[in-house]
C-alpha cells in the first residue's frame, strides 16, 4: 500500500513521535509518506520505504499559531500548507490516509486536513488516529456537547475507521469521550505505541563515562524550564550518601531548550550530582537503565515507562488536557507516584522521589505493540475498502 500520514506537533513532541513510530511499523511492509510541518525533532532514522514531505512550518506561540520562519503571515502559511497537502494527495493517490489527532483536536488545521482527504478521495481509506486520552483541550472553545457533536459528525463524514492508541486496562475511550459508544465508524484499540527497544540500555557514555546507578528527569516540550528546575532543586536537597555513592540525576531538557536554559539548570545544581543534557534521541535507552524517572505525564513518556518498567514520579502538566487523568490511572495501577499540583511543592516532590525509590519495579500486562497492531488493522480495513458515502 501507499500510506500518506498527516501529523503536526505545535508545542510538545508527542504527536510527532507517535506518528513516526506508526510510520516505522507501516514502512516495514508499505510505502509511507509523512507530511511534516513542525519544529525539528531529533529521532532515529526509519528503515524501509519512508519519505518525509515538508510543509511550511508552524508552532503554537503565546498568542496562538505562528509560522516557524519569519517573513510570512500566518494566513499565507496556512494557505500554502493547504494547497501543498491537497497537491501531494492528488499526486500520490494513496491507498490510506492516516491523520493524527484530528478531529479530536487540531481544529486550526482543519482546512489542510480536509483538503488532504479531498485530494485522496474516493480511493483512499481514511483513518483517524488518537492517543489513549483524547479530551477537549483549551483550544476547542465550544461547549462540551458541541465539541462531541462536531467530532462525531466529522468522523462520520470524513473517516472510515478510528484507531485509539491505548489499552482498556489503563483507560478507555468512553471514559473521556461521552459519545464513544455511538460513534458512526468502527473503533479499534491498538495498545500503546512505544519506541522500539533501544540498541543500548544505560546512560550515554558522553554523560556518564563510568556508568553506575542514576536517575533521570525529563520534559519533551517547550516551556518546561521551571519544572526541570524543581527537579534539580529536589535532587539537590536529597541527603548525601556517606559512602559516597550519590547517584546522579540526568536532566534531559525539552526539544526547544536553549543553551541559556541548560546553563541556568547547571548553575542551579551547583555541586550537587546533577548532569544536564539537551534533548537526545537515545533518551529511552537512558530511561531503561535508570533507577527512577521524574517527568511530566505525556503519552510518549508514559508509554516508555510502561515499556521499560521503571519506577517513576509523574508531575502532570496542568496545561495539558490528558496528563492529570493519565497520571491518576498510572497511580491507581501502582505504576507511578504522582504529584498532582499546579504549583510544584518542594516537600511533595521530595517525598514522592523517596516513595518511588522505595518501591519495587512496576509489573503490568498492558498492551505495548500499538504500532504493529495499527498496521494490522489498517491492512485489514484496506482490504475491506473505504465505506460508501451517500
């Protein structure tokens, strides 16, 4: 098959990373083209028949969407993206169009998504792809009933199938979308989409040349300097081991962190056992060898925690619609200790770190083959063909 994938990350990197893993699984057997118009995210290359198709770049700024590059208006960038998406779909004539997270969110990009689907119709199977907890966000400024009605109507009019990348043992679509059981298209739960096993487990030698035990703190998105600073402060307050066996905290900053951000964290750490690193594509390997993870509760980090079975402290970002609920589900399953506060409290974070370190590594039977299961579902649905529309 020829698959055309649309994914757009505007602030964090979650949608992008999940879409890349779906592309990686699909590219083992099919030809995959991925429309990409976000800030660069360092990732391992994808083997197989995979082509990245550039769109004019966008991000979410303090006042809304804004072009990545200066010199162009937002209206101009959106118009160029819409025309490009349509033209690519017409030229490629894909068998499958896979759209990440729309229509549950990304309404600002509706023009280009619908143009993409129009260009691929009527031949292509249209697949909507969404994370485990698709809740209305602050960017869909309508009443909850109107939100659900618009999502359901768009799925009915534009899509053939919905993939939900989660596991009912953790959470169900119906827990977060009240009309889930009445959706007008087939819904398939794939399990969590996780990165493939890392080729090397443990801290990068460039950060920890002599190996040994360590913990990690991480934040993948923008605007997380205050959170990482709180992690540094908490680690700095921990009592020193009298035997000199102070495990370091490896701090992995977000993809948008600047050199000045990194230096401010290093100054904050002082002489404490803290090592600060920019965003790295080998983070999951470092996580897999850690004694403890301290992080937000985004989809990709939590999926990686499920895959590596590391002890964890989750501090959900109150700005994100999905994180508090995901953290609560992990806490209920004894998969993490949670600090659920809008303002980080020193005592709460300190206590959570010690509580998590005192636990055994988590055990679970959550489904983690979401990318390959998504490929299998797409193949089966494509064989059945797109549903007819009146």
